[in-house]
C-alpha cells in the first residue's frame, strides 16, 4: 500500500514537471516579437482589426528576475523611430515596479518575483508613440496571469476541536466535523485537502485499546467506528489529526480533537439499605424524622443521577419525602400532626426513580423500594375547645343563673379539665370550674362601653391535669329588649294666647334609652278629660305639638301627656307639662314679665337680663374713667413770649363741642374736636400744670379720629385768625374745603372744625335775639301724649 502510494507520488511529480516544462516551453516558444498593429493596403492607412493577445502566464516565486516576458512591435512604416510605453497596476500603479518595458525595443520584463496569493493577475496598457509624444496606434491591453505554486501549508480553523458522543453509540454515529484552509489556488491541486487521524488516546489512559473513531478524508467528518463506548469506563478521547494538500501528497499540518462521552440513564437508582426505623412526635408537623440513601452509577449531578422518591401507602398525606441535591438522599418529613391515640405506628413503602426516564439500553430491573417504620411518641396534648370563638346569642334582659353554654371543650388524653374566665370586664358571666358550663351572673346592659355592635367579648381558659392550657374567645351577641319607657321633654314651656287661632303650640319630643326597634316611632296621647281644651298633634316619629283647642286666659296650666314607644311589649310614661299661656308680640314671644321669666328654655331668663344690664353699666363706668384719665394727661406748652398755657400751636386753639341731633357722622362723632381754647389766649389761666382751665372744662390735644385711617397726609387747615371780622366767612369756607379734601376721615355731612374767632364778637348776646314767634304761639298739647314725664314740661310751656 505504501509502495503504491509512493509510486503514485513519483508519477504525479513527473507529470507536474512535464506540465511545467511544457508550459514554460510554450512561453519561451512564443514569438519574441508580437506585431500588435497591422497595415492593410497602400495609400490611405486603415486599421482593419487588432490582434487579440492571449494572456501571458508568469510563474509565481520565480527566481529568474528580471525576466523577459514578451516583446511588442508596430508594423507601421514610420519616418522616424517609435517609442513604447506601458501603464497599469504593477508599472505606474500599486503595486509599482513589478514590470517594465524597453521603450526602444518594446520588450516587457518582470522586475521582482510575483506572489499569486497577493496578486493573481495584472492588466496593462501598451502604447506606440512618436518622438514628439504623438500616439501612433490605439493602446493595446496586455493580460499577465500569475501561475500558482504549492507554497502554502494547509491550516486547521481551530487549534482544538471539541465534540460529544453518547455512550453505547452504534458504529457510524456522527460525532463532529473539523475543517482547514489553504491559501493556494483552490482551482488547483495545491489547495485540494485530505484529512486523517494520526492517533487516539483515551481518558483515563489505556481504558480503550480499539480504534473508536474514523474521519472522512474529504469532508473532515468524524464518526464512531466500533462499539463499546461506556461512560463509566472512559470519560473522553483525544484524537491527533492531520490535513495535507495536493490530495494528501503535499504539505501537511496537524491538529487536535477532544471527544467527550456523554452519559445516558442506563443505571437505575437503588436503595442502600432497604429498611429503616424512625420516631415521630405526635401533634407536630413540618419537621424531619429521617433520611434514606440511594446509589446510582450514572453521571453525578445530572437528571440521570438525581433521584425522585414517592410514598406508596400514605392515604392521609401525613408524610412527605424530598431529595437532597448534594447527596441524593431522601428526606422524610411529617406534614400533618400525628395522633398517638389514633395510630401508634406507621409502615411506609418508598420507591425511587431517576428524574430522567431510564434508557432502553439499561438492564431490565424492577423499581427499587424501601420500608420505613415510623413509631409515634405520645405527648401531653393541650385540651381543645369545640369552637373558637364560642358563639352565644342571648337577650340583654336574661335572668341571672341562666345557662348560656355547656360542653365547650375536651382533652385528647382524656385528662381532667379545669375551667376559668380570664377576661370579663363587666363581670356578667360565671363558669363552672369542673364542667365548663357558662351561665349569666347578672342581667346584661346594651349601653355598656364594652358592647360593640351588640357584641360583648370575654375569654375563657381550660387547663388539663398536666398543666397544659388553651384559651378561647367568647362572643355574646345581645338582643335588644324593651327595658325603658320613653321620657317626654320639655316639661315646661309657653303658648301664645291666640295659639288656637294661629295653629301654634308647644313642641314636645321623647327620648328612649332602648335601641331600635324598641324606641321610635313614639305615640303621643292625652287623657280624655283634658282633650276638651288641649290636643296633641303628631309631627313625626319623635316629635308632637301640644296645641290648645280654645282660646285660654293668660296664666299657668298643667297638661298631662302620655308617650309610648314601639317596643314589644309597648312601654309608656305619663308626664305633666307646665304650660304658660301669655300674650305674645309679633315675634311670638310673651310680653309679660312672668312669660319672660318662666317661659320656655329657649328664652332669656331674668337673671341673664340682670347680668347684661350690670355689664353695660360697668362698661360705661370704664369708658368714663378712660376719658377722664386721657383729659388729665394732655400736654400743654407755654409760649416763650408770655409764659401763658396754650395748645401745641399758637394758632390751633380748640375746645370740645358736643353735637346733639346730628345725623352726619354716626357714633364716631363722639370724638369731637377740642375747641376749649377758642377763647382769647390771654384769658387762659397762668398755672402751667393744671388739668382744667378756670371754667372747669378739660383742655388738651385734639383727640385722634378713630374712624379714619391715619396713613395719608391731611390738608393744611388755615391757622392764622382773620384780621377783619368780615373775612370770617371766607375763613370758614377755606376750612370746609380742606376738611372735605381730607383723605383720612369719612365724608361727614357737617364740618366739625372750629377755630379761634378773635378777641371780641360783633354779635350780641343770644338772649337778645328776637324770635319771629313767641312761646305763647306754640301748641304743646301733643306733649301730654308722650307720657307722665313730658306732662310737666307741657305745663311749663303752656300755662293755660
């Protein structure tokens, strides 16, 4: 076989050399001179057609450089010599300086060795020019093709290929594919690749001696060649690969492939050991009581190895079993409390399987099982209430010692029980210490603050002989009973004398301490003997009007009224209403003093009137004291020239003017301007610190107006007194205009500003002013109609 392959290799080499020599001979045997341009005929020169020049083939990596490739020549007749030029990639374009042309002879030669892997061909343009640079011929295209040599080794695309194959795979199972590349011309044998496996190693070493894998020499696909792949025996294989060009006869490279043998579930899990004994406490749940062990030869940590446990005889679901991920053990737990009195021992049958289904190549064995005996340990159980909370429904008026609830608890261990009440805020309940019977100690009350939404809550406790106790809440729902009659109010009031005509009366209402449905609507009635003069008219469910049927004399009356509730049974109450019949004003209030004092609760009492009047008197007293203190505190200044007491300005001399029957400014006019210094300043007293002048009238600063915003500038009033009394009118008009334009005071109807009018007055005494009519002409009889106080005044002015 080897000799045959060697002979083929030699023959192939000889053929290649013959082909190469023939090809080179053909290149050398080409005409040294190519007449690229031809003339046809004589006279006018016309180009009939150009030559089609075949590509010029040049072998890459040639060491004979420079090397003549071809010579071009024009067959036209010229009177002077021809200059040849060459252009294109490899000449004057990148890559430059690979080819050149002799401008006189037209010989094209290569200047450097060529690399086909970089440039596999060149397209050049040849020109024939006159010495003056004139183009003599059309340019001719020259194609240079670089011939490939096997100068590149093939290379694997990866330094290491990794694949997997399942254990017990049959021969011919595809495992993986490898690939390689070659930079040589793929159209030649130089890039024709062939794959092979040079060696095989198993992990662990020497676990398998057979050749387990093969490779397709053309595609690089690796496949299984033999049986016996066992994951438990061998984990993986390492293959040494080779790739060669020229169909396996050329250059070579080596690579590596690692193939892992994957696990299949061909081993079922087995219990080890197959029987267990465990102990469980009663009345506990959600705790571990023991573990069971299994073995599995499959790959650890995979679904082929992981175990899944089931319990085949636990109908009540008291137990559960789970898998511990690290050890693959089964963890047995109690999920429901066990009862020692019901069953003292449990026998459980466990089964185990893998998470993944078992492979068909696994041995046909039954599912592994294990027996677990669970012994229940008796514990002192707490007593149990038969219901929690304990519901009791009872009327609120239940009689004491009435049995409310019995047989409320039991003990699983049949122990003696002891009962007690640990919370009963109203102390309404009683419980039998031995039997647990709950009874009423006294009558319940719905109005208790511990009753919410008709429910009263208590707490009882039961304890067994071992001291274990349990508590339960007692909820007592109280049913409302009619325990209280309604009460009428008000029991005193007033009615107008003309109420029988106007339809008015005394409004009555009722209140009941019971809750619905034992309260409203109420029924109002009167005894038959009183229904002649009085009647009661129902207004709504809770109100009625006591109304006189006839007009009664003013005075006090006692009227009996019955009021009943809507309870079962109906409860009623009798009430006497003190009614005062009186004359009423337009507002419906009694005019008499007795009606004001003894009226309804809505009026003002006599004591309240006394308090109001005393408060008014005290307020007036405090106001008078404040005015007196203010007047005493006024500051005065002494004129430097005369030393007399004057106001702040020698021109502002004022006194108080009290205006009566004035309708201009309202209540604020009480703060009139002070014009007490309207007299001649020379008449002022000489005592500098006195609070009052000789006349006894208090003087001082002009008081501030309380009804004006003191935030705007006031106009300047005239202060100099007129020299001539005839100018007083103009003087007063100027003051009026200034007062009208003052922004700090309200617009009063009358100007309240007065000033000094001089030392004398041209007018006579007021007593000398004659009236147009005398008192005798007046009729004062109308004063007699004003009351006894004005009768004396009428007699004084009308002596008739």
